[in-house]
C-alpha cells in the first residue's frame, strides 16, 4: 500500500499476515536520507531507527502490538506488528514519527 501523508509518500510493505495481525514495514519518503543499517542519516543529523520505534511504543497506540527497528538491510523506517486496520493505525503512528523526526531536525 502507498499513501500520501502531508505531501510525503509513505509506502507500507506487508511482511507477514497472520490470523488477526499483520507485520508491516513503513517507508517514509525523505529524499536526502541515507540508510546505514539501523541508522538514518540526513545531512549531519543521525537518528537510530530504534529511537523512532521507542517513541511509537511509548505512545501506546491501540492496535500496535510491536514497534521495532526494521531489518538492517532495508530502507524502512520502522517495523510494526498491528492487529487493526493498517490505515487506522497509520493515522495515529505517522504524526508521532513526523513529530519525532522534526524535533531531531531530520524533516
């Protein structure tokens, strides 16, 4: 699935679909970004993808069972295990991610 979030493309890749849950990778369009394993670098700013996941975990969003750094060999920003509709969960997760990245000077 691909959607537009405030003029930014967000691609959601389903990794696993089980009974009552999905594991998804969320790719957040950032043209200047460079992905180095578990790190995201934009200019001279560096953020660990695990920090993004922690902010989402700490928000305790209903429908998010797990939020972790994505596999190191992907350009995804976060991996989520969800038990609700993807769009419903993303409506709550994306603003949290954007706010965190903005605070860090990434977007």
